[in-house]
């Protein structure tokens, strides 16, 4: 059966190892990371979780409301991407909400990946 992808809730096909292009965006495209300090924390967080989950980043860029990266998945495959981004987004959301005094506010919307 052919599965029609729906762009608002992408199907994540992460069983294969390889190189992936990943994009993640904030909720309602809000600029939660609009200050240099916040961008630094986002970048450090991305680099830290990539190392922890054994993803090798080749290129990345962080913006006030989204980020992109190209990375090689660990040899075991790309399934850890879900846990890696979950940890990153959870920690960043807690941090942003603490700074803004908005506990529980949704910070991240979704992510998309493409195996290159």
C-alpha cells in the first residue's frame, strides 16, 4: 500500500544509517531564540546531544525560530534521532520557559528529516 505523506506531520523513516538533513521549527514560528545568548545555548545544545547520541555533524545553522543540520547517523541507524531531538527540545523548552516566566509554554513544533 502506498502511503501519502502529509507535510504537517511528516513520516519519519529512520531505520537506515547514512547522512540526514534535518530541520526543526519553533511553535507558530515564534522567535524564542532571537538574542545572541539564546542562539548560543541552542547551538551548544545541538552539538552536545549530537555527541551524546553519536551523530556526526557536518554542517549546521541556528536561527531565532528554526535550525538545520546535516549529520551522519550512528552505524546502528537513525532511530536515535527521535530521542536526540526529544531531549534537545525538552531541555531547551524548559530553559526558555524559565527565562520567559512561562512554564509549560509550547516551544517546538516539529522536525523534518531527509536521508541524503
